[in-house]
């Protein structure tokens, strides 16, 4: 009979069975390995017929470059929107994408013909406004009307 505080567990007998099985297995393995007998002459003959070619080289240290190809979009930390102060046809682009520029540096050269036409247009608009106000064409005396 079992006591009230202990329950019967079948795994209690397992270590003894495992130990017996390990002993039997090692005895069988030992008897198999001792049954084959090879004389020393057979071992020497087997090793002398096989030759292995060996080549020695010097070790060099090299930098290995790892290339990774991926697909995606790049977004900068900072962005700048560039716009022109005047309208006109761009005659020459003075900087390239990715170039560093400084404040006030010209980025493009606008065609002078377009600039001249714009200037003449603005001058004509000014003369019309002066004429409506009754002021002389070349006078600089603008008064609060």
C-alpha cells in the first residue's frame, strides 16, 4: 500500500531501466568492434596506395566590398523649393543636381531678350498709371492722391 502523501509515478523505475539498456548497448558495441581483426600489414598497404596532393600558398589580406541592391525611395532630411524671381526662357543652367550652393548664387541664366521685353512691359504699365494720375512722364514727384 502507498502512503496518503505520496502518489505512485511510473517514471521512478525509468533510471534503472535506462542504465541497464546503456550497459547492454555498450557490451554489444564492444563485442562487434573486437571481432574485426585487421593485421598491421593490411593497414600499411591501405594507407600507402592513397596519395593526396597538397599545395601551399601565402595568405593575403584583402578588402572585400559588399554590394547590396535594393529598390525604394529616398527622402532627404531637408528640402528646398526653388523658384524664379523673373519669367523667361532659361538660356543656361549653372549648377547640377546635388551641387552645394551658397546664398545668392545664380542657378540659371535667363535669356536677356525675355528680360528686356518684361522690363519694357513694366515701364509701359508705369507710364499708363502716371498718365491716369495726370503726372509728367519723367517726373519723380509722386504725391499722396
